[in-house]
């Protein structure tokens, strides 16, 4: 893992390819967060489902 991290840091420091690496990291982070939200809500974004556990925007029924 440490070797992989060092190789990634070296890629970022090269300069010309740093934008590509940053975009790839941002995409990976966004996708991982999206997968976590989908797992917690029980449904994909924008999909209405009776199995949905919660709302993506934090909405909840109030008394």
C-alpha cells in the first residue's frame, strides 16, 4: 500500500499529468461517496422505491 501511495504522489508531482491524476482521484472519491449513500438509502439517486430507508437530502417525517 505504501509503495502504491508513493507512486501516486510521484505521479502528482510530475506536473503535466497532475490534472489528469487529480480528476481521476476526484472521480473515484465522488463515486465512492455515491455508492455509500446508495447503500445507506437503499435506492439509487432519483429512484422512488418502497424499500427506501431514508431520503438523500436528510428529509424525515415529522409529527
